[in-house]
């Protein structure tokens, strides 16, 4: 059985660790205890003695070497010839950074199992230094999720912790081990509510001070830490979109505050997961307070859902629910996230939820504990809006182990809730590249009573674009481009509706437009290779049409 031994630097620190693993929001952090011994131990005491880790059962033999961090564990090596070899053992999505530490002019190597794509920060680092010409493992330093990444000051002090823990590190007096500089805990997680800890001015044992401050002094240290630069890691490999075919999610509604909340869910919570083709959040707001523009509070249940595209199906690869509150500051028309609060797991769930939601607990719980059917309907609507806004040929989504869910069935709407568009844009690039900035396009199949496809591109007359009240762009006038018999792009004509009451729409392979007196539909006659227009269309057809949603050509 393969094991990982927590890194121990005898006489300097005892780090109680679970390995240098990827943290997610709400994960436990490493406990750090000050060791009583007076001197920093040589770094080679923490170094390995063999090259290869074998799978083995626990024999009780104290001399059996173990992996001290994730690099050693996943590579099967306990020794490395240089930093480059360590880096070569990293997997895609993991990262490394060369750093300088207080008390030395040498380079140290920090490696991270989880690197957040948004800013290339890490919630936990494993540190290596050089000893006798070879790198040796020196220890693990832990923040807490994306909100509290590991930081490094200009003078080489490593800053860790979270909103309840403040700890910093530098080199020990002989430069061979990591030494804790400061450690303060507010006692919240332990349930004592008492501050404990110490401060150390220099890397020796002659200038230790017990922390005797309270909340104000603790908050000042936390605020100081937030101003320290994060450690920026170089990510290994290409961990971008798996297929490269899907655009990133963007909120399609008109409410600027809700837009900021959707973006916050993706950026703050979504970066705790491995990247998929697209992250589509599901936001269920139970209460919001906009009375204080310096601290706007939005409470609810915030879902991160990551999907990969498989044919016309979005397959959910990972995700999670983050019930709690998002705090934002408004500056003009812009909103900035200043803090997030997430309900704790397990037995502490109810108490922490009541603390976060306060007097609005019952109100917010209506969306947090709502039935699955209502939640899935909201989820399908958000996916459908994303599909519409980007012109994607996606008809369903699927969770692992479950049957696919048709978007129209899940949303409870009649007809297709995804737009009548196609995803193949490349064949129209010669036209798209010539369009002026700010142009909007859409795709449709004009193939009346035909089984085959006749894909066309619609280019909106920009002054006729308008929001349909659901966050989608529709229009009343557009040029129609298609591929003729010779495989060349052809401009077939224009569709001009009489007003906003009937924007350009699609039904049964025909493009519909008109006004309250006349309704027209057009399609492409494949044999004649021309656009055919039929007036006097029955207004009953409007019960079945789908509005065509336009998206930016940029």
C-alpha cells in the first residue's frame, strides 16, 4: 500500500499534513505546531534515502521510506538530481515557481498540485531547497482554497493561513530548514474563541513574543497579508478547453448585479475545479441587500457545473454547491467581489447557515433546500441561454450515471428552447472577417420540407437589434448568406420585418418575418438555388416559431 509521510523538520517545525493536495472551498487546512527543540535541523534529515517507492503493505518497519509530497508520490521517486527533474515529474495543471527566501540568496523551488487558472496562484505549496548539490524536500505551507492562496513578500517571507489563521515562514538560522515566523489562531474552529499564537521578529529563538492582541490586531495582520503578492506559478501542460470548441460562459440577462454574481461564481468557486470545456453556473438567489454600495450582499445557493462537449450533449464532469453569501462593492456601474461566505459542511451546516443568513435564513432556505425539479428547471434555462447566445448545436445535458436530459423537456417550455442555429462558422469566415466592428450574426437551416440541410448565415442590420427582455439579442432586418451549388458563398437577399412585434424567427425550415397585417416566410429552393418568398402566411404559425438569437461576430 503506497503511503505519503508528512514532512517533518525536526527541531524547527512539525507540520501535520494530509499531503500537498488540491484544496477546494471549505477544505481543511494543515495544522501547524511549534516544536520545542532549539535549533533548525539540517535539510538532509528530511531527504529521502532511496530512489523508488514500491507499493507495499505496512510492515511496521520505521526505516521504510515514504513519499513526503505529491511529486514523490506520483513519480515514484524519493530523490531528484536537480530542480528540472522535479518539474519534469509534474502533471498537466500542476505548477512550479522559483522563489527567494529571507536569509538566503539561493533559489528555492515551490511546486503546487493545484494551480488556479484565473491568477496562477495555489492554495498549498511544497518547497524544495538544494543541499550538497541535490534538491531536498523542506516542507508544506498551506492557505485555504482560492480565497487564501500562498503569498510571498518582497523580503522573502511566505504568508499562509485563512480568515481564522495567520502564519508566516522564513528560513531557519542555518538556512537548512523552514522556520515558522508567526502563528496566530482566533480559536473559532476550535470553538474556544480565544486568540493564541506568537510573533517572531527574526529567524532565531531570541525574539519571540506571545500574541496578546484581540480581534482588531488580528484583522490588521490579515489585512496586511492580503496586500502581499501571491506566488505566481507556471502551469504545466495545456489545461485549456478539452475540445477547444466552446466559448466561455457569459451572463445573458440585463441585471448588472446578477451578472456580477454569475461571474463571481465562475471565478471564485469555479477555479477550485479542473478546467472543462465550459463552466456554466446555476445561481439561485434567495435574498439580496443593495442598501450599502460598499457591501452589497447576495445570499443563495451557488452552483458550479463544469461540462465537456460530446456530440450535441454537454456532459457534466465536475461541480459543487456553495450555499452562502457573496459580498460585492459597487463603483459606478461596476461590481467587485470583496468577500464570499460558504456554509460549512457536516454537523456545522445549520449553525453556520444561520450565522451567514441571519434573519433571512428562512427566506434563503427556500432556494437552498428547494426541490430537485425546480433546481433542474433553472439549470436547463441557464444552459439554454448559453446555447442560444453562442449559436451552439447542443440539445441536451447529462450527469454521470444518469440519462441525458433534453433541454426543452427540462425547462418545461414548449418547442425548442435552444436557438435554430448551427455551430460551423468556418465556411463563412471570408464574410465574417469583412464585417465592421460591432456586427452580430446568427445561423439557421432554411430547408423547407427537405431532409438535408441548407445552412445560412444571417448578418443583422445593427440598428434593428434589440433585447427581447430575456437577455437575448434579436433583430428585424438581416442579410442572408448561403453556400450555392458550386460551394461558394452567395448573398441570397434580405429579410425585413415590419417592426419589433415579429422579429426574425424560424419554423419548419423557413425564415419568418412581417407585421400585424402581413406575415412572410422564406426558404432556399435548392434546385433553383434562390430564395423563395411566400406571403399570406397564416398567423397561426407564430405559435410555433423560434426567435433567432444573434451573437457578436467578434
